[in-house]
C-alpha cells in the first residue's frame, strides 16, 4: 500500500475525521497536555472545529502520523502559515498517543516533513518554537539540521512559572549541505 509519505515504521496521510478520537484522547491526557502547554479540556466538537479551520486554507498542510504495523494514528504533523512567496512555514509535530513515545516516530516524521518541505513544496525556510525544557525534541530537530536562532524569554506560563522557548529553523541550503 502506498501512502502520502512513509518510512520504515510510520506513514503520513491526510487527516480523516475519525482521527479526532486521537486528538481528543491526547489533548486531555496529562502527559501530552504537559508537552503542548494546554490548560483546559476540549470537547471533540471544539477540536473538530479547530481542525476544520486549519484545513480550510492552503496555508496549512496537516497530516496524520500512523504506525505502519497497526495502521493506527499516533499523532499529527503540520506546516502552518505557509508563505508561498517567501517560501517559509512553521513546523508542528505532536504524538498524541503517549504510549507510542520513544519509538522514533517523532524523528521519522520530522525527517519526512523536512524532505517534503524542500523537495516537493520548494520551501526555503522552516521554523518552529520548542520549550527549552524539551531536550528530546531539541535533539531531534538538531539531528535534522535545525539551528537555534534565539530564545523567547518567559514565553509561556506553565505550572506556576514562566518557561523560555527556542526559535529554531532550517534553511534549504542547510538541508542540501547535509
């Protein structure tokens, strides 16, 4: 079977409405919520409304991350606010099924999305924001060529304190050097 993008253990496919169950489970899971800095529960209807809004514009590309062995969705990844003139986008990835963490799925999805961005979408720049307290994610991004451009000091209030975030990016020229 062929998928939109695939690797040895995951594939990326377009969003399907039944994927809302994964988001609902994840956004209300304390472990997942901790990584996303979300602060309130959300209903399936609220989540579906947000997804429909995201999918209503060509400036966003949203893909579901699925496990090859089970064909079950485990997360989502996206490019948001794609600027087709400046050829830039914001990268997002979240594994909403915390039982599937630490299996390399985030790393594989990042690799697939970067390749897609530069070789298919012809982007020049991908950027992201990541908590300075998320060393696993930072390590994955650095592995694939993202560099730290700066720090957003006290960018988010979380667990009774303010947390810094890194702004990281990879340029097309960085990608092709590797």
